[in-house]
C-alpha cells in the first residue's frame, strides 16, 4: 500500500544543505591561524595571503608538471596526481579569500606560476632564458612586493543599487501608475 508524503516526514530543505558539525567546528589549523589572521588588523599585509600565493603557485606548477608527464607517456597516475593538485588549487584559493584580498592573491599566484614555468622550461627542456627576462622577473617581483606590502585606501561607503519596493520597473517612484496610464490610453 502506498501513502503520500507529508511535510513532517520529508526532511527540511535547510537540513539537506547544512554542513556537518565536524566540518564547521574549529580545527587545529584554524586555531594556529587565528593569531596570524588577528594580526591582519594591525598591519595592512596578510601573512596568510602570502602563504596562499606560495601554496597556489606550488600546486599549480605540480599540476602543470603532471599534465606534461601525462601527455608524454599517457600514464593515468600522472593524470590523477595532476587532478588532485588542481583540486588543491581550488581548495586553497577558496580558503585564501577568507584571509586575503582576491586581487593580491591572484596576481601573486599568476606571477609565481609564470616565473615557475620559465624555470621549469630551463631545467627540464634546456631553454635558455635571456638576461632581459630575468631582469623583467625581478622587476615583476619588486612590483608584486609593493602591491602586497603597500597600504590600501579606506573602503568607500557602499551604496545599494537595488530599486526600492515602492519603485516601478524603471526604478522611479510610482512607476506602476505610469504603466497603468499607458495601458488605459490604448
């Protein structure tokens, strides 16, 4: 015999998307990071942001190396290791946005990957990197250091761009009356 589902027997939609308590409770890593994160308010620079840049660069280069090796010999172990490295990139990137600014972390990561790729090419493939490129890399690192350590401006007051509930479709107050007049004139 079949019976219909009632609201009491179905799980609430909010419970389906709730994270288990084990994932939301403080961990050893968050306890160790708390003093570093708290220090962000005293200085403009986020040490965790720098750690995130280095970790992202390392994971990205590991994933890239695994991709090169997979394309060379087709072994599934390289594919799997590269996929795990890039999943790590996503996890570190998502976590880093809690402690540091998106632009700073992303630019530091990109610069690190570009320099790492040039070094990998030199070591693995014997590519000769001209002296001018080494000077360019040094200049990029100096500019990145300025971006990371220089203080940011004060945030501006945010302004809501959403129309008010009484506003019409154009955002102007009383817009619905205008629409009603146009409809009546037709």
